[in-house]
C-alpha cells in the first residue's frame, strides 16, 4: 500500500471525516492521528494508510496545498 501524511487539520477533525474524504481516492487500511501528549488532543495531523499505492499517490496529488 501507501501512506499519506495530512496536516493542517483542526484538532476536532474526526476519523470518520478524514476517512470519508480519503476513501474517494481508494480503500483505506487505517488512520493514525498525531496527538499532543499533554492534552491527548489531535495535533491536526493524521497518517492515512491506503491499500493501493496509486490511491495514495492520487490523494497526495489532489490534497496537496
């Protein structure tokens, strides 16, 4: 598969919101939010793992910027 790092999200962004956007590029294996250790809140970044490397490439290309 392939992985995509997505940043500049609000801390209250949910896994369902990220997954609904990312699955438009292809099947998603999983998500891992980067959390602030002190508060346990999201730092506004997530690592998305795709089943297909081409889906990851499409995601990177279209969500860039």
